[in-house]
């Protein structure tokens, strides 16, 4: 999936003058060291958003494929390797924090985490992406990161479906579960949640189809205020801010629920 890398931008070297072109060939041509080069974020995409099963590594950590996620906690942790260009998907009962360690993961924050939730008897998949917050480089690229995550999310959802194929085969009704995508940012414009429609359709979103689905009148499921048997798990398994307002706002021509901006996003 797409990530952000950082590279120095070198000043353009002017063309040599006629005098310099006629200098003696014995003049030293040792390059001078360039110091204090400005560092700016550069976006790097890994080609078109196409899912390749051969590049997906799946880890099952303490989950039972025979049990419905409405009774057994089930989460997805998806990361990308810049070295191998491969995806790693951990399927477990909690977020696989060991998969998110290392300076590269903490710098790029390109992981995607998700959890199955049953709210008032209906199953839904809740997907979380970190847009900005944590360090200023992410803030500078917030708009670009939002674009990249939206572009790559169909690949992410296909990875979930392929990696957890036996679960979806045993419980085909989960293909019709709505997918809710949370974009976490310290910038209000990108701190929101969108409904991408049923899982079976969300993995093939393109252009107008996505806009049409986002314009639908689906409401974000809210669990019962008291203990009940129709909501599971009782608390979110993802330790990211999920506080949301009660009203809907239109954004870029589509209806979405804007999340409350938080400058202290948990890492």
C-alpha cells in the first residue's frame, strides 16, 4: 500500500560558464559537501491499487475460525514492508501491537487496523487509519495521506476478505456487513468516519460508486448505553480516539460523520 518517504531536495546546479568549460583538466573535481539540505516529505505510491494474494502474509494469533466474531473478539492488523513490498495481516483477538513496533512504523504510521463489532444485533466492520498527529511531518502531508489511504483501502479490504476467507465462507452474511472507515487526524477536515457500504462492495470501490455509497443515509451504529446481549464486544478493541458528534456534515459532496478533533491521538 502507499506510504510516505522523506528525501532531500537538492538545489539545481547552474550550467557551467564558458570560462569554467575551458578550465584545465587537472583542476580538482572533488564534489563539495552539501550541508543543511531541506528535508521535505515525498509521496511514494506502489503503483495502481491492485490486490495481489502472493504478496499477502497472514498470521492467525489465537482465533477460532469456527466461532462467529459476534461471540469471539476478532481484529485485523495490516502493515506494509517497504523492503519487500509485501503486506502482513495479523488476525487475532486484539490488535497485534508487536507488529507496529520499530522506527519505520512509528514514522510512517501507514498501518490499518480493524475490528468486527456487533451493535444491536447487526454486524459491522470498523476500519481505522491514522492520517496525522504525533509528529509534524504527518501534519504536513495530511491531505496527501488521506488521498493515499482512500486510494488503497479497497486493497486493504480485499486483503481482509482473502486472509480471513474461511470465516467469510462459514458466515457468508458477513459479506453484507457495513464497513465504517475512521480517519484519525488532529486536523478537523480529515478527522471523520465514512461508511463504505457492504463489505462485498466496499472492496471494489471506484470513483462515482464510492461517492454514491458515501451519500447514502446509513447511520453510524451506536451500542446500547447499558449492558446487553445484542452488542459485542462491550468496548472497542482499538485504543484510538473514537468520540463522535451527533450530527452529520457534508464533506466534498458526500455525507459523512465528522469526528471530534483530538490533538492528543494515542500512538
